[in-house]
């Protein structure tokens, strides 16, 4: 009862024009946690003043963001760094009420279709051909150029819904499927794009001392599903005048992939009215620093 009285008193002060008063009120409201969101939503519905509605919307966003920050901290603590969960957490920044079950079900449908076509006698290239056929022809995933005018291109559930993704999101989907199918293919970050590298079965990034390229069979472009040879990649490096140093050919840690995804999404919010979103996304990315 006492808490309800306090909440009602705080709500009555949301429209206070004094910024310091509002800041104090906002901090106290956010301290209640996301359980207060239904109360705020009810207040929004019964508030005719659009300025006050915008303040309420920002409070709801702050509550979701606080919760998401805690989720990322927990995700980062887990040494496995599940890449699918990480990508869905990124999507929850813009879609806090996202239900992940339909996404997991869609991924499982694709995995099962690929699994039905695989057998233990296939070479890595034949495995890649099966994966690409299912993902890009049967499932019909399309690859598009990175555009910072379309944030949805970076959110995994939207990519699965529209069947259109950029090099980052398509690479994540491809790697998730490889993980589920126990195929030794991982994202590597060569300059200006991500590609999938099919590694030898005995390759271990933590112990191998040689150049990791020596342990790669071939590469797959996540935009089209097309396979590339070592010669193709060497030609690319010559074209962009960048030396093919070993670091470009090591599997990217899931932590770093999700950090890049956050940093790229942040570039979608450059307008002054959205600056706070860019700042928040970069703050989440900074949580994942090694």
C-alpha cells in the first residue's frame, strides 16, 4: 500500500518542468525495475499530454535498457557466449517484448532440413553445398548490402521474418546452423566483410601455432552462399592492398561478433533525437571488451 502511494506520488510529478526534479523522479521510478512498466503503460494511455507521454516512453525505455544491460552482463560472464542468444539480445534493444520461441523454431526447421540431407560421407565442400542450397535456395535467405538507414537488417528475428540479411546477420545464422550440425565452420573477419571459413577437423585455435589459413579448406560468402578458394581470397587481399596477416583467418570469438553487431547497429542512430540510442548501444558493446 505504501509503495502504491509512493508510485502515484511519483507519477503525479512526471510533468514537473524542473529538470532536476524530473531527473530525481525518473531515477526513483527506474529503481522499481521493470515490474512498474504496466503502471507506466496505463499512465501513458490515460495521459492526453504528448510531452508527458514522451517522458513516460523514455522511462519505459530506460527500464528495458537497464534490464537488457544486466542480461548482457550475464551473457558476457558465461564462457560459452551463445551467439544466437547474443544476437537476440541485440534485437531486444529495439524490440524489448520480442518472443524468441518463434525464432528458435525457425532455426530448428532449417537445421532439420539440412540435417536430413547430410551424411558422414560428405566432404566439407559437399556439406557447404547442402547448407547453401537449403539456406539460400529452399529457405530463400537473401543477402543485402549493409545499410544504416534500415536498423531491422541487423536484428535476427527481422532477418528471419523478411528473409533478407546483411553480411553480419547472415553470417551469424550460418554459424548457428554449423554449430548445431557440428560442422567445423566459423566466422572470420577479413577486411570490410565477414565470411565463413571451413576449418580442418583437427584445427584448434587455442593451440595451433601456424598460420590459420593453412587449416582452412575454403570459404563461404554469407551473402550468397558461394564458395571461395584460397586463390579467390588472396586475389581479394591484393585488390584492397592489405596484407593477409594471420589474425584475419582466425575464428572470431562470439563475444567479438556480438560486439561488432552492436557497434554496427549504433551507426543507424545518428540523428540528434536518437543520439541516446547510439550511446546506449556503444555502452553495451563496451561491456564486451576483453
